[in-house]
């Protein structure tokens, strides 16, 4: 059973502002779902390599260079930000 | 036959022979959406202006006697998780309610260059997380076969739109059945290509090692046409691959079909039952088995096989890997770059940066999305990483190997797409695990990155539900009425092959109607 304190900690790590009721629901749901995962304990995975990518294609790398983009395209992206100033995205002070 | 019922090839013929114009065709679809989508709620956005503008161009080409590509003038719908430049793309979420896509997804660019006509964007579970389209932040979509039931999900709007003849075909995305399951529930064809076959550029990411775009269509032939148009390598998606689509013939007498016993057995009362899996509906099993028998009668060899860990263990593996990737992918919704932000709201102003994150995400995301972000954060967090995420990645390797072993003996694998036909609206929303279980037959295929198709293979007769002494059904009937599935509910047959063998499953799926 996952504790309330753990749920609060996770919510903070995930940057999710959750109401008290949501915390309780998630605590209950996570416990049930985590219980289902116990199934995997019976699988012997000793010496097995983990898979992060199902199809082993050759990795595709492009040159690490800045691709010049038309200014309208940049403008379009900036426009989507909730707060902007002089063509920049505005953020609350970090430090 | 109504214009809206035609297949892609039939429309193409009609357009080139000038039996109807692209404008007439587009208007017929728009009119049908206008009249009937009030009942179904398949669309989030209808792009009438764009579609009529595109149609005009096609009509000009035809009038100049120019040759047009096969998809020119074919009206289609797009799951609202794929970007179309200048059109809202919500991902079914409040957090992107007013997001206007700044560019086209690669698959959209390809379809636009052929002249396919964009009718609109279809409803889905928020960020494609769900199996019923009830997790949409806006409204649920109904199953055209029975309005009291779900269309499946997460591409429920796309599948319902195809089934209701609101479009000629639709695009969906499949992370763990989100194309195949709604296709099965709505009685249409759904192809999940091999991981990497279709570029994911412009697809709003959910779980990047699993997500794949694919077609939902009326026929297998249509699925082939759309798949050929959208697949291929794209420099903008490093996981995309190019491989030849060959027109190899598969004589049915040489065909070996594997039928994994795990997909047909989960008797009530077994250990799995404690997780809420009631096993396969006996009527569904009968229909799927008789579909497989048709192949056998035509000369194919049927072999009972076993693919260890390919049902419950796969689903558990999936529900560790997917949320982990979700928790990382959805970190981008921060209330700063785009989408819903608490700084725009009239409520109390955020005090600091942390406050912007917590409130924007807390207010913008829905319940299921939050649940999965939390689950993923847990699986990746210190102390649990090895026991959960790493363990799941190792089991994933075993699942891939078990499929490889199976494919040494057989050419394709056939299973039911889902254990039951479409369930009632509201039936599973309060019980996340039982909702997850509706994807049980699709998880292993997704984890292994394999191509799979769901084709309609029969219908469960309506009286089947009338006779069942199922308390859950009784409860739902009391709550939602008896249902209107007068013509029965569709059942899907899933056909699975090795990576990059779309051609094979399409060919074998196409045989079905002739058997």
C-alpha cells in the first residue's frame, strides 16, 4: 500500500498540483495498479538485457548544427506562449 | 449506394470519370456530419473551409484532364493528436484547448501533397490515454452501432467517424491498441503498423517507444492505400525506417496460422480473475474461432501455439513502461511555452515558478493523465526504478523473444482483438484496471513493435446480451437503457506478423472476405 506521504512527494516531483480528494483517489488507484504489477515478480529476468526500443534499427544521427528557420516560423512558436515580451518567452524568476 | 459509403478506389474512379466532383463529395460528407454527429460526437473540429478549398483545387485538376493521385479528393478525418497547420489540436485535453498547430505532421504533409481532403479533427481520450474516448476533456463519443455503448479508444472519434460514414478514412494512433480496439468495437478496419513505419513527427507524444500512427478504414484495400501513402523514413523522426513494400503472393495452402492459447483462456475463478479479468466472452471466442476456421477450410494450416507472458504479463509491463514515458513526455506542458497556463487565469496569481507548474498542470490535466504521470513518476523514482521500470524493460525483451520463437513456426498469428464487444458508456470509468484490461490482447504486440491489423469478422447477436445474467450488465441496462444494438455488436479479428510485414497481414486480411 502506497502511503499518503508518498503520494504527496510524487505529486511534487511530477509538478502536479493535486486537490486533497485527488490525492486520496490516486493513492487508492496506485495501490491497486501496483498490486497488479506483482505478476512480474514471477518472471525470471536474470541476465536479460532491458529493451528500450522495440525495433533495433541503426541509430540515425544528424549533424549537430543549428538549422536556420524562417522568422515567421519562430514568430508562430513564440506566439503560442502565454506570456511573451520583445519576441521572447517570459518566465517567472528562477533564482 | 451513397457517396459517403464508397471505398477509396471507387471514389477515385468516380472523380476521374467525372461522375461527381470533389466538391459534391466533400459537401456530402460535411452534410452528413452536420446532420448526424450531434448523436455520435465523433468530431472536435470540422474544417469546412479548408476542405472546400482543397476540393476546389482537385476539381480544377480534373477539369484540366490532369492525372490525380489515388488519394486526391478523398475526404478524411484526423485524430486530434496529429498536427495540421493552422488548425486547433487539443489532444482531447483542456491543457491544449486553444492550441493552434504551428506546422503539419509528416503524415499530414504526405496526404496533403496527394490532395486528400481534411474534414476535421476527431475526439479521443485525453492525450490518447484510454480505451473508450470517455477520458476526453470535452465529451464522450458514442458507438454508431449502439449509442449507449463506447466506440472504444483512444482513437474512438476516428473509428466512429469511419463507421458512421462521416469520412472515407481516418488517421488514428496506437500505443497499446488505440487503433485496433476502436476499429474492432466499431466494425471497421484498423492497422497498427510496425513501430517506425510511419513518421511520428507532428504526433503529440504519449509513450515514444510505442506510439505509432496508422489508418482506420472501411476496407483492407483502403488501409493498404493509406498505409503506403503515409509510411517511410523521415529525417524529422529518428526512429522512422524505410523498407520495401513488396507485392509478394501468399498462397493460402502454404500459410501457417498460429493461434496462441493464452488469448483464449482465462476461465472465471482463475487467479487472473481476481484482477477483474472475466476472460473472453464465449460468443466472441466462437466468432473468432470460426473466422480462423474459414482460413483452415481454405487450406491454411492452423497451429495452436503458446506465447508466454503475452497477455497479463504484457499488460503489466505496458502499464509500467508507458506511464514512465508519459511522465517524461508530458513534462513539456509547463504553463510557460504553450497551452493552458495559470498566469492567464483571473484566479489568484502564481507566486513563483513552482506555483506556475503546479497550478497549470493541476488545473489543465484530467484524471487519467494525472494518474499515469503519477504512476510513471513512481516507477522511475529512486528506490523503485530497478523493481519496476528496469524489470518491465527486461520482461519486454522476453516478450519480443517469445514472439520471435513463435514466428519460427508460423507465418502469422491470429487472436481476438478484444475479449468483449463494445461496453456501455460509464461501465468502466470508475475502475481504471478494468478499463486497462480491455487492451489485454494488444499490449504484447505493441511492446514488441509488431504490425497488426483488426478486421471485422462477425457480430455478437443482440439477444446474447439480453440473456446474460450479468449483474454489471443489468446495472448498466437500468442506468443507460437496454441499448440499441439491434444489428448486433461487431467483433474484431487481430492478425499479427513479424516487423515490417504489413504487406503480409494486409494480403491475408484481404483474403477474409473471399473465404
